[in-house]
């Protein structure tokens, strides 16, 4: 299981703690410190498309209108913290965010 997130993100910290409490041992990839590989970024955009962009983020609000109109893959390459978090990859199962439907996948709730 791979966990793409930010160490400073409250939602990511909560999700990681819950996953570990449920017996999972995810490999954590901090999108700011570690970066996201081209292959992983392509997979995230292929699976989630435009939903991979966090439009509520401070980074998003700081972009120009031209930048906001850009391709999600290009935006994520230039600004990895724009990624909606966390993205969890567990084999062929990929999820984004930490809403109850995602929690159910990993926690069985």
C-alpha cells in the first residue's frame, strides 16, 4: 500500500493513523518532500482526472486563471501540493480523499 499525502495535512495524518491502527503499513510518499514520479502522476490523473486537483487549497487560490485552466497532469507536475489528498494505492485499488466511502475500503466500516 502506498500513501500519497503531505506530512502537514491534517486529513492525511488522520487517515494514516487510522490505516495504521487497522493493521496497514503504508509506504508514505510526501508529495512535497519526496515528489511524485511521472508514472504515478500519470496513473493518478488517468484514474481521477480533474478530481485529482484540490480546488480548495491555498496553492489553487494563488494560481492565475490561465494556470487554473491547465491540464491536471501539468498542474500537478508544477505544483504537487495541488493534489487532492490522500491518494492511496493498494494493488489495483486506487482511492482519493478520506471520505466515509474511502474509509470503508480500507477500514471495513
